[in-house]
């Protein structure tokens, strides 16, 4: 099972994991890391190292972070850049986290990252576009 580290500015990481567990049930081999006001890059590095020591990373580790270039990303990138069995993906949202929880038991890290990236993009929709797409498919017209 691929280990997950969800890291964001503030409490978002903790809360999105809790929300995902409402759907998927309690998860193992996952850690949420908060980056709080007054903390710096060294604090994140320590939190990441603590999480990595507690997680089973034999199948790989995936960092799911909020912003490309933000402190949680930068600190994770320093760790993942040195390890083939780690990656970092930004823009965490609920569809991508659920996809990750669903597939991390049987996917390789490379396949999981690609699946999550696609799901994250497809998860952004609008009501009007969805209704239009639905009416097109119901009418049989393209």
C-alpha cells in the first residue's frame, strides 16, 4: 500500500482526510500535516520525517499538497527529489484523495499519480456544463 502524506496550509489537510474517511472509512498508512502560522520550512521537514518514520513506505510514498511552490510543496519536494519511490502532487481536492484511497492498494506510484492527476482535473465541473452534457447524451446527439 502506498503511504500518503497530506500536507496543507492550516487545518485543511486534517479536515479533508476526515471528510474522505466519512466516505471510505478509517484509513491506514496516511498522515495529515498542517503548516501553521509562525512555522517555517524546518518545522515542516521535522513533521515530514516524523510521518515517514511512522508510515510503511515500502510501496512508495505520495505527498498530496495544496499549492505548487508553497511551503508544504517545497519541503516535500526536497525529500521526494532524492527518492525514486516518492512523488508530490499539488492541488489536493476531494475527488483526487478519494481516487487515491481507492487505488493505492494495487497501483504503482507512477500509475497512481497519473490516475489522480486525471481525476483531479475531471473533478472540476459546473452544473450548467453537466446539464448540457446530460441532455446531449439523452437526445443521442453530439
